[in-house]
């Protein structure tokens, strides 16, 4: 696995880079040599933030941790990624019907809407990614692993761009072009 460590608002020392690579190499057993891991170490005020993104055969795992110490943040993000990998493997062995659903907190959604109500909407981030053909079940799994509320994918059956999303009632929705 290829590990790329870079800093944002911090100079990455060789000791810090070696520690991150050593701890993250613990996850090597789950990934093949083609896997790519991007590690971003950043400091904002007194928060030491570690963001890790792993791409694996079109699957993307992401984890982020923030503590007062960079080494602790690295340790915690490794634990979080390990849990995600185990969760992914477990879910792959189950069918979609056997999975439980998570309910989004309506109170949390209402608070976010209130915060945004005072400002005019604008594009704050632009993202580009390749669309991998997959089934609806695979798209839902990918969305849950990323912790997103929606996921854009190319349907393996129709080869059209589709969107799967999590509804407030805990179920899923699918948007398909006509």
C-alpha cells in the first residue's frame, strides 16, 4: 500500500511521518499493493487533525480525528479505519435486507438549517470523481461507509448516472434518469 503523508498548516517532521506510516501500515493486511492512502495532518488553533482517505478498487474509506495531540489523533484515526474495514467486510457477507438502518437526528438537521438560513447559498467546494459501475446495493454500502447522506454512481444495469440517498425515515431512495 502506498502511503502519502502531507501537512497543512504544519511542517511534517520525519519522526511524525514515520510514526503515521508505521501506525497506518497496521492496516496493510486489509489492502492490496494497489491501494493508495492519502494522509493530511493539519493544525487549527489547538486542534491536531488527521484526515485519511483510502482508495481500494473503486471503494473509498475516509476517517478524520481531532485531538490536542497529533500522535493521539493518528492512533485514533487508525482505530476508526480498522473499524470501518471490519464493518465493510461484515456488510459484504450480509444481504441488504439484513442490514439495520440508521435514523438521522431531525433535531440536528433542523439546527443546521437554522444556521444556513441567515446566509445566501453559494458553492463552497467542487469535487470530481470517476463513476464506477455498481449495483444499488453496492452504492448504498459505499454511501454508508463514507458517512454521506447521498451517493452518485453509474448503474451497472442501465449504465446511467443514478443517485441513492438516505431518507429521514431511515430508508433509502433512488433517483434514476428517464
